[in-house]
């Protein structure tokens, strides 16, 4: 099912016909002639066929969105102000009704998912404080005249997170080439309306408007095609005769939905970041390093490059934990990680493989430079000053190199295993030194 709709209306043929049409569109529908006691968690949205909006306080949760069906001569702004999230005038096209219901359900599910992820991220310590100094963003209004329509010009957006900026179609296309757009409202006159499908498809395909809130204003005689705009990528459609209250409500709603979807994408990025990084040091973890080394070796084979691996182990780290405690051990790990990362190039990768073991992957570096770097890293760590412990910290390093252009080549290069073998040679030879892998 596409979602669970609570259908409110007087029992009769009209409500039954609407219920059947919603069933045909794969919605689960529960008819109801009065609210009574309703658990809002059972439903995804409310469809009110009476044109009267029940107070949201009657629901267990005020977040349940309501779509109202009203007479064509009714001011939509009044209904939206009473608590409806969306409104559609009768008579309407079934496809427009279905598109608006699905859009409401998508917004509700996105809001639910964001709250769930925010709770998880907050528990993991990933959530950042909101930017209280955020600048007012821009909603572009594309009109043939290049001026704001009268209803928009009268709106006061001083306290809103966005402002309106009118632009002509040709100027908007030029602007679109080099900047991302957060929200855009197209004011289609009868001549432009024929180009609306192509424009909407282009907006959703363009990288700078793919995630933008896109709204359309049509003349009253063109609203019968509103469902086409909704199906082609528009987030909302309304008449050019709409009141300022209705326009403000619709744009604010879509702006909030855009921000919710942006937060969800950011949450995905946070989840991906958490999956490939070490929480203590902030370095990449073993999972990422193992994938990255395979990629570097393939690039080296294709472009006759090279890859050098430095496997690094903190000497006598267990003794640090046993003597000074695990908190001190964590401080040592963080300090070593920062020292390693500060000494390499931007193209190099530093990762924590686990415990007190690190790896540095160096693409296309000369052999002598890799040796110098390894020696320098030992010196830098040895000179670290830490308040958490007494004495100095040292590291042992094993170095391995893969160079498909050299006389010695390996069919399946496993330079991490080779670097690890060299590392144990350095530890057997007394630690605080660098050892180089050789197969002979």
C-alpha cells in the first residue's frame, strides 16, 4: 500500500466513490464520519471531504497532515490557516488528488525519519548545534516581466528564512549555470505554460536544482493540468489568483520540506562518515584503508604509478595502559594520529587499523622520499610531549612498496601484509626504527 489515509466525510455514495478511487491507487483507506478518539500513529494523512478542518488538538499528534477538499470559490488561505497542510478545490482531477496525497505522505515520512536519525546521531555525538546566524536564503521567482507578482510583492518576508527575488527566464538560465538554487517559483503565463513540462524536467535533471523546492503558478484556466506539473517534478502548484496567505503557506511548507530532505542527505553522509572513520582519532578505519589500497594498486597498474605502505605500531603500548591507565592510552593514540597526519601530503591516507596500529598509504612517492618520511615520523613521535604520561613514546615502522614498472613485480600485490612483516622485523630488532620489506 502507498499509505494509510483517514477519509473524513459524511457516509454516502460520494465518500464511497472516493474511497474506491483511493483503493485503486493502492492506498489503505479508513472512512470516518466523525473524529472521535483516533490514534494518529495509525495513519499517514487525513483527507477531509467536508471543507471543514478539525482542530489538530483532537489528534494524539499534531503532525498528522490534512488535505482538505473545498468549493472552488472558497479562499484556500483561510483553510490553510485553520490547520490544513494542503487544499484542493472541487471538482478536481483524480491524478492531482493522488499526487498531493503522496506528496504529503512523503513529507510526513521524511520528517519521521529525520527525527529518528537525529535521535540516533545525538546519542552518538554527531549532531551539531543549529546555526543561529544563518543568512536569509533566496526563493527565485521566474516571470516573463522580471518583476514580482502583486500578491508576492505585498508579502513581508523579514521574519522568514527566505526572501523573494524576481528574475526573467533568460537571466535565470544564466544564473543556473554557476550556482545552486534552494527554491524557485515559476509564474507561467498562457504562452509559457506550454513549455512547463520541459522546464520542470530540466530543473529536476539539472545538478543545481535537483533538490530545490519547485513551485508553479498557473492561470485559472490552466489549473486542470496541475497534476502534470506535480508528476513531472513540481513540489506544489497553485493559481495566480491565490491570496498572499496561501502563497506564503505553500512556499513555507515546501521550504521546510526541502530543509528536511537536505538534513536527511546530511544524515546519510554522517552515517557514511561514521562507517569509515575511527571515532577516537578521526582517522579512516581499517574498512576504508583496505578498500583504498586496492584502488591505489589498480591505478598504479593502469598508469604505471606506485604505492608505498607504512605499517606503524606504537611500542610497548600495553605498558602505557597498564601504567598510566586507558585514558592516558587514548591521549597517546590521539597524539600519534595527529602527528602522523600532520607530516604527510594531502594525497596520502592515514588510517587506524585497530588498537595501536596505523597505516599510511603513499601513492606515487619516490622510494628515497618514503624512507625519509618513515625516519622523520619516528623522530617526530619520539619528540612528542604528553602530560598524560612520563617519558617518551616511540613507534616502529614497516615499509613495503608496489611498483609495477620495477624489475620485481607481484601478480597480486599485498603490500599491507608485506609492510606488516617488515614491521615485525623492526620490533624484533629493538623497536623505535624502520624496516623495509624484501622477499629475499
